[in-house]
């Protein structure tokens, strides 16, 4: 029951504060910030760029040739460094 109680508390906290209440903790655990990556969406679109973080909605921010874009979901693949 401890897990469910913890989840319930965090869920109600989320309902009160929104994603902003969790964003800093999420960013601490976000891997590959500053790394080149490709994101493939469910619509088979590929976006490439550097992972810049997340926005206030929890969307992944990717900085690419056409600027910064917010991607709501997709498969993220880190690009290997040449050499």
C-alpha cells in the first residue's frame, strides 16, 4: 500500500501544480541533454538535432537546423559520435 499511497500523493500534487512541480526533478534525470539524437514519431517523421531539455508540457525540446522544436512523443535514438 505504501507505493499506492506515494503515487496518490504525487498524483494529487500534480493535479494542483501541473508539470512545473515535477520539471526540475525530471530534468535531473533526463539523459543525453546536449547530445545529438534522432526522434522518430508514430507518424514516421524523423527529427534530428541536439536535445535541449523539456518544456512546460513535458515535450522534448530538440534544437535542429530549423530551430527549436517541441516533440510530444517518439522514439529517441542517440547518434553515435564519428571517429
